[in-house]
C-alpha cells in the first residue's frame, strides 16, 4: 500500500479534490523499502498537483490533511 498525506482543497457530495505537494518520504521510502511516499516526492518535486477523487461518506472540510492510500498495482 502506498500512502501519502494530502490536503483537501475542495469537497462535494461525491468528489473531493486533494493537493499532493512536494514532500519527502522517510529514509526507508527514499530507499524504495517503505510505504511509497518517496515515490510521490520524486514525482512531485517541482510542482504540487491537484487531483479529483470519487468519495463516499468522507466527513471532512477543505484545508484538512488526510492520508491517501492505494495499492501499488494502481500506481504501476
């Protein structure tokens, strides 16, 4: 499972928009042995990205930090 802390920028009933910034992972992730945050850091090194995600039942407000997690197979 790859996990990354993201910030909610917009919330609607069936969709949320999250901002992934240029963060670095822990030493294990940076060495390819952790949860995958280091992969995100390398991909997003120069510019934060906002992505739209379908959601159900998330009770959150714009500005909150949440953890985005998905299987490695989705990333590949």
